[in-house]
């Protein structure tokens, strides 16, 4: 149990060492658990901030669907990042990637207490700013995790994120076109 707590703390205070340990001794189930909890906390809090947002956050599902969606989205995202990192010369494993990228979402765990305090003070804007700052912190940890897990340079780690983003966008577009074509064919 101590290893898990130590990993959470080290990701925040000594991320390079923590992610190197993830590379050498992955904890994929723990990484997956942290990712699901952090993303669910952020999603539930951000959805309740809808009045403070300048745009509609979109439809919300029930919490069980949110957790399942987070699980699937995280695994797909990690899979695309894994392929991207390998294309760019990385040597890490998928298990280490799940561990590292899951633990890189640790800052999202801070959103719940910030959200509660902001609502007690009647300052929803604080929670909104906090979610943006925690997201940026998580993105920085993603770059460090990719760099350490795959033994890439910082530039290649950022490139991995960009290649993965383009890959995901193209996949979504292709899937949407396929659904559209199927719907068109059925309507004939």
C-alpha cells in the first residue's frame, strides 16, 4: 500500500524519478484507477460549472456511463500515444505507459476539494480557473511521463502528443464519415 501512496506523492514532487520507476516496475491497474478517478472528478465538477462557462459543456451521462467512457477513452488515448511514441523511437511498454500516464493525471484529484471550497465561498470562477491550471499541470506531467517511460527527448515527447492528437482526430473523422455513409446507405 505504501508503494501506491509513495507513487502519488512522487509524481507531484519528483515526477522524473516516479516515471522512471513506472518504466522499470509498471503498475497499470493503479495508473488506470488514478486516471478514472481523476477524470471522473474533473468531469463531474466541470459539468456542474456550466453556468460559469461561456459555452455549453455538452450532454452529460450518468456517473456509471462517465466512468465507462473515461475507461475506454483513457485506454484508447494511451494506445494511440504508445503507437506514436514507438514510431518516434520510444522503447517503453504499454503497461508502463498506462502506469505513467494514469499517474500523470494525479493533479486532477485536487479538483474535488477546490471545487467544494469554491462553492462554499460562492466563487465558481475559482473552480473553473483551478480546472484549467490542474489540466496544464497534468499536461506537463504527460510530457514528462512520455519522456521517461519511452526514453525520448522532451521534443520527441511533445511530438508524440501532437502525433497522437492528429491520429485521434483523423480516427474520429474517419469514424464519423463511416457512420454517415452507413446512415446514408440505410436511408436509400
